[in-house]
């Protein structure tokens, strides 16, 4: 099921939160929806689900606007607010309310509590839940109807590294089952390890969309070595690597990944003390994309 | 619609407020009302006619009717809960037709309100007849009439849950809704009653309609005495009930129509 956003615009008084935005989200992959704070990600996702009415333009899921879906929770599971619970309800109470609303049996509630690792906390009041448990419960709620499409607004907020790797695994499995998975984030570093495609927006407008491998650009590796001069020469002689000397014992290499650098150094008998892959930040991505755009103009 | 009502029932029954509410009904009806009957209105300060007179019996039942702020507050709390806890977005994701969600809530609260009314009126009736038997008083009205009045008080409680819920759905902010509902019942309406001319409206105000539904004229009479105006006639009981329901439904209808397209953020 494909999500299609077409010329979407949302104005709040003088503020234009989303401006003439168009993109599609494909099934079977995890798509990252990236943009700095206030870029319009949440607003766009709320328009996809009919919670916010667009000023103009349309958003459809499998060809239909959200409000026209026969049983929306069967098609789309969405998570917005990390904290949308009655604090006095238990996890099971919360899920049972929405199971009733969607017409799903209690066995589905039990299954999801197990699947998301909440079985032990199931009968505790949500007021005492940690951020990670709340995020899991949000996901469980969204997955009640076994939807083909998942929309998650900043699901990585407040998750520890273990929670992140768990989330990565879950989203990967869901995408591999052929579902459409859209995950927003304001921090590229948080989701770049698990997105296949990205849609990048800024100030409500599209900056770039496409496979991350294409947009990410060549890898950037930082090397600390006592044999800087020799290694630089060896790398420069190799294929398509740009080498830059940062200091007497540090080099920055663009176009070769860390294993290739290490292998090359080993083959020449050169020493490496530290090898770090530099993750591109959203700012760097913007910088590159805008200079690329300027270059192709 | 059936699914939505089931969901709202589950939502309500899972909260502590629900058990607290039923407990309140039993305490107000059994304990408080029972204690009042045991002391006897003739020993109140100022003294009122005793339970063996019709006036005294009606007055003490009318006081029971004045506990309507409890179900009204409960209705307001229930109806504003989703706004307060930010679950409205989740609910509208599951049920994008927002009017139906609110209709399901009102249906659910009507059932809950009726349960409250049954417990309140039932425990009050039990207390009244027990006390009368124990004190050896023959009540100032036939048992059938007393039961009918109690039943009307029970129904009034249900309507007050809906009034509270309707106002809550309209105002959305929980504290504000509680202030408006309780403030009106306790301050707003008595003040309105002081204003000459406006007090002629009393019969169609919520308090007057409740008084009509429960045949409780004690307060209206006292007030007309004090103001030296002629007696303000109350509506017939059924009409009073309808007027009350109209308040609840109007608040709810406005609440349904206004936020239908409002952005949920
Ligand atoms: N209800 C609203 N009323 C007025 N302005 C709003 C409203 N909702 C969003 N905005 C504005 O629209 C813009 C986009 O906000 P939005 O929340 O969609 O951004 P975001 O990309 O999700 O940001 P973040 O990363 O901080 O969550 C912001 O300038 C915000 O101030
Ligand atoms: Mg946001």
C-alpha cells in the first residue's frame, strides 16, 4: 500500500507549516521522514491520518483519504503523542478500549502484549511506565488491527540504545513483511542505520526524496595513524578516494568505507590507531543537497 | 456504533472514578440521607416539617436531589478525559467519524448515570423505609408516591451526568468544565434567582426543571416568600425532565458540531 502526498499545504494563520509538499512512500521498505524541528513532519503525518485538515492538497493511503477508509485501524497504525494514555488505566485496559473500538478480540491484546515485551507490565497502571514502555504500548495500540501501513512520529524519542536496536529490528521485520513503514525524526543519526528510503523536508518544503544509499553520498572515515603520510599516499593511489590531512596524525577519507581502509593499511603494513566512520548529520546533508542542487542547476 | 459504546464502557469501567462514583451514590443515598432521616427534618437548624408530613418528606427528598452536582461533575470529568490525557487523537484514528464517538460516549454515560441513579435512589429508599420503621414514623406520603419520587430523582441523576458530559465535551478543559458546571449549579443559578424578572425563568432553568422533575417546591416557595413575589409555578414533572434532557443534548450537539473539523494536535 502506497502513501501518496500531493501538493499538500497547511497554514496556521501566518505560519505555513507545510507548503506544496508532494512525495510517495513505498511498501516493503522503511522510509525515514527527516527534517529539523518545526519542519512540518508532524503536521504532514497528521494530515495523512485526517487528524488535521489540509488547507489544500491531498494525502491518500492506498488511493483513499484516511477518513474514507472502511476500517482505518486495519489499514493504518499511527503513533503521534508518546504519552497518550489515561494514567489510571493498565496497559491491558488501554489496549482493550481500542480493541473494542476496532472490533478486535482480546486474544489480539494478549498477543501484542507478548510481542512487544509488555506481558509482565500488562496489569500495571500506565502512570508508572517508563518512556520505553510507553513507546512499546503506543506501538501495540497502532498494531492492534495488523495494519499494512505504519506511521510513527519520532518513535526514537526517549529510547535507550537497547530500545533503539529493538525498534530497528521490529521495523525491519514489518517492512520485510511488505508493510509500508514511515518513521519521522529530526535527528538523522538516530534513524540512518535502519532506513532504506528518506524524505527530507525543511520549512514545510521538500528538500530531497529517494533511497538513502543514493542520498547519503560516499562514506566518510576518520583515521588516526602514526604513518599518516604513507597511508595518505596509498589511499590517494587507490580507487576514487579523496584524502584530506586533518592534522599530523589524522586523515579524513571520503569514498572508501572503514573495512576497505583497514584492509588497505594492513596490506601495506601501515599502522592504524583509530578508525571512525563519520555519520552524516542532517545539517551536512542539507548543505550537500543544497550545494548539489546549485551545482546541477 | 455498538463497538464504540463497548469501547467507551471499557474506558469508563477501567477507571477508579467509576467505582468511586458508585461508592458515592451508596454513601449519599444510604449514609447521608439515612442520617438525615434518622435525625429527622424537625431537628434541623432551622427546623423543617417532620417525615410524617408531606412537606417534610418532599423537602428531604429534594435535598437528595441537590446532590446532582456529583453526577454532573463525573460527567464533566469523563467527557474531558480524552482531551486532558491526549487520547483524543488515538480515538479519532480508530474512529474518524467524530460525531459517532461523542454519541457513543453520551450513550455510555447515560447508562452509567442510570446505574448511579439506581444505587442512589435505591439506597436512599432502603434507608428511608428502614429509619421510618425503626423510629415508628408513618411517612407523610404513601409508599408508592415516595418510590415514584425516588425513581424520578434517579432519572434526574442520569440527566445530570449527561449535562456534565455535554458541557465537558463543549468546554474540553477539565478544570474549566468542572468550575462551570458546579459553579452554575451552586452559585450561578441561585444568583440568577435573586434578580427580579429573571427569576420568572426559574422553571426552565436546570435547577427549576430538576425541581419540577422531583416535585421539589420547597426552595422555590421559600424564595418567593423571601422576595415577596408570587409563587413561581414549576413545569409538570415530565416536561421538567424533557427540559433537563434538552440542556444536555444541546450542549452535546454543539460539542459534536463545533469540533468536528477542528484539528487534533
Ligand atoms: N496547531 C498549530 N497552530 C499553530 N502553528 C502550528 C500548529 N502546529 C504546528 N504549527 C507550526 O507548524 C510548523 C511545523 O510544525 P510541526 O510540528 O509539523 O513540525 P515538526 O517537523 O514535527 O517539528 P518537531 O521536530 O519539532 O516535532 C511549526 O512552525 C509549528 O510552530
Ligand atoms: Mg513533530
